[in-house]
């Protein structure tokens, strides 16, 4: 199997104006991502509001994305849950719909110990043949998958990838050093910086808005090693990357897509739409990346 690499968008979930899942909007947005050159897609992550969807909706989102992509790029499903059995059920759903892999955040309330984490992922590994991407985001999961823990987990069958979403890019270096070719590292927050330290991918929020540029940043850095051109592109993209950082990662992304004629509806409660006070920053970010016609609309 070809290993996953490149820029993968962690997708929003498209709703209609009444707040129901909208497969037509989801399919249109998915196809646009692929035709713009994104290297892979990850629905049902935090940006996809997976905790705000019921079981039937999660499967509907998964089927819509997998069917729309039709094998053109890899699709990994967010499969995290608090209970190990629920994660296993999510992995089986991913297999049933034809996904290429799963991304699994640690249990995000129980603050498991290292041994508990190992057993959690070992049971998942035993239950699925899909490649597993660990997701380290201590700010939201309340658990930190440190490089030594990642090295231990990398000995499990199929645990071959990690999305490393701390602000410490030395984690990329240390994971590679400890795991060797057992683990392929994807940056989370720090895309360009992670590439420079050896990451082979980026699970990005900003690529929902700029799929072509985010994919090109990977190609320039990881493949061509043209760091000067990559740095210039990265600096151009920074207003959008900063815009969708922090608590606005869902609301700002959805508002930008709406302005780009790719409506995906408002976030679900308790999240609110992007506040009107944040619109000038959104419009300035769009203008900075060349979407001047949207900023002037």
C-alpha cells in the first residue's frame, strides 16, 4: 500500500440552512477540494464537528465523501471516541464505507495513563485492518502523546501515522528519531515548520479555504526542497492560517467557504457563526491571499 503523504484537509461538515446534514453541499465541496489538488481528506474530525453528529449522520458524511472522492485521493475518517468499543465500531463503519484509514484522538475526558492508552490502541489495532493515524492534540484531548509514548504505540499493527498538533516542532524530529520508518509524521498546526523537520504531511484546517496553495506548500518543501519559494508562499498564506486557528477554526472556515460560493451552513450549537466583529479580519485574510473579489463583495 502506498503510504499517505501530502496535505490533507480536515473537513467541515456541510449543513443546509435548517442545520441538517446536506449531502449535495458536502459532495460539491468535497469534489472542489479534489479538483483543486488536495492530497487527501479527513472528514469527521474536530473541524467536522464529529461530537455534534449522531451515528447515522456520521455514516452519511463518511459515505458522501468516500463516494464523491471515488478513489482519487485517500480518505481517512475521524474515528475517535471516549469508549474503546465505540472507536472500534467507528473503524468498522470506516471499513464498510470504503475509507482508506482512520484518525484517532485519545479518549478526551478520562485522562488515561500510558498503559491505558497502549491497551486502548492495541484493542483498536487488533480490530481493524485500516491504517491508523494517531492524533495528538493535548489542548483538546487533555492527553499528551509524547514522543516516547508514540514510539511505544508505533509497535502496534497499523499504527503508522500521527498528526502532531502541538506548537513544538521538535516533536516531529523526536518522533522520527525514536520511531524510524515505523511512523510517518503529519504536522497539525505547524505545517511548513513540520515539513522542514521531516514531516511527510500536514493535516490542515486552512486548506479548506486554500487547498491548492496548501498542497503546493508541501510539494515545494518536502519534495522540491525549494525553501525560499515555500517560505514566501507560507508567509502569503499566514493570515488565513491564523484566522482559522484557535476557537474560530469551524466558524471562520464556514464563513469563508460561504463567501467562496461553497456554503456549508452555520456551525451547530453550542458553536455560533463567526461574529460580525471578526468579519474585517476574515475579509483582510481573503484579500491577502488574492481573493480580493470576495473581500470587496
